[in-house]
């Protein structure tokens, strides 16, 4: 998105405390009280709302949305068109894929992966190193424990738990 001098229609964000933050595409919208830490990038058409934080070296893709009070930690990636809802946390080094949705107050743990088009419901947890496949659904309040895998198109029911290291296969349902 940017060059060393901020080319390609981008500028450096000024954080609420006056420090210089990361690069923001000129077509992106970043709330006045939002933080974009050093080395972070916010892509074209993206929106980072008030009181949200994008950590150091994190990336928010084109047309993605980071709601108020949401946090995208250092080295995390939020893909193009993805939505991280209010109060949600995307952990260090985690990936939220293209068009994926992370519900309000949900947690995506360190190095976890949420695939393209997947949904992580409100207050759900995808713990460290876990994977949620493309177009899978983890419903509200469910927990996908450390290192577990939820396959593409699978559904984990509301309040359900996928044990550490376990696999829920494609098209399976935890309802």
C-alpha cells in the first residue's frame, strides 16, 4: 500500500497522544480517538472507529472495518472486507481472512486463523493457534480451544466447546 515516503495516496496517522503512527490510505477513515501504531497499515476504503487500536506492524485490509473499542494487536492481519466488531480483540500474529466477521466482544487468540468468509459470533473465543476454516461459523459464546481446527463450512453451536487439538470436519455441525 505504501512506499518508504508514504506514496500511493497514504499518510501517517497522528495518534491521540500526538505520536506519529502507521500508514493510512487517504481513502480510509480513522476515528479521531483511534490508535494506529508504528509500522501498521490501514488499507484503502477501510474504517477504524473511535477508541479502536491497530497494533504495531498490524495490517487492516482494503474496505475492512474495525469497530469502536476493538483491538487488532501487533502483527495481526484483518483481510479485505472483514469486520471486527465493537470490543473484539484480534491477538498478536492472528489472521482474520477476507470478508470474515468477528462479533462484538469476541477474541481471536495469538496466531489463530479465521478463514475467508468465516463468522466468529459475539463473545466467542478462538484461542491461540486455533484455525477456523473458510465459511465456517463459530456461534455466540462458543470456544475453540488452543490448536483446534474447525473445517471449512463447519458450524460450532452456541456455547459449544471444541477441545484443544480437536478437529471439527468440513460440513460438521456442533448444534
